[in-house]
């Protein structure tokens, strides 16, 4: 799972299934299919952690799911980023920049929505712990997160 890491990725935020916020209380930002298809094909599905930045905003901790979401029986692979920060509004159409640093666990199915939510909460806590390590904190300052002036969308 680790040989592609850290993995740097940037793409536009598109509307997903609308489940993260509504059913789970854990909003996620979704990449377009083109961005998902550009991921290394042999990157393992599962839950990862790293850093994320919307537009030229602040860099925040994040948890990322790569896979088919067995609980929801998706037919298309998705990459969903949960940024560990509360945003005042949606940011569809913005550029999301992420650095995937580490792997938490493989994808798995859950017997209930409660079990899924509980696992995601544990993933978030694990991500927070990992990202406080000095070797991971330094990637937060990476120049990758500073979009060149021409690339900023919607004047944010």
C-alpha cells in the first residue's frame, strides 16, 4: 500500500453521492472520475491519511477513502476526502490539493451504519495522531499547497 506514498494529487471537487454529510455526518469532498482514474492502478483500496487544502486556503488534516465503499456497493471506484475541519459552506468547483501520507486500514463492509460511522471516527482519531508526528507535519508546509496565481478558481 505504501510504495506510492506520499502521493500528491490535485483536482476539482465534484458532487458525490451526497451521503457523507447527510447519512454519516462526515462530509467528504469527491474528485471527478478523471482524477480518480489518474491514481496509480495498483494503489490499494482502503483508508489513508494526509493533508488537504481547498483553493489557496489553509492546510488541514484529512482522512481519505479509496475504493468501492462495500457498505454502499458502489460500482465505480471513488476517492473521497474528509477534511478534519468545519467549513462554513460547500466548495464544489474549487481545486482540492491533497498529499496522501499513510495507510490506516483496508476497505471493509459493515453490518450497520452505526458500525461504519464508528470506524470512520476511529480512522479520524488515528489520522490526527499520525499527522502530529514531526515527519508528517513537515509535509503540511509543502510548496505543492501554494497554487500558482493563474490556477485559483472563483477568485478565492
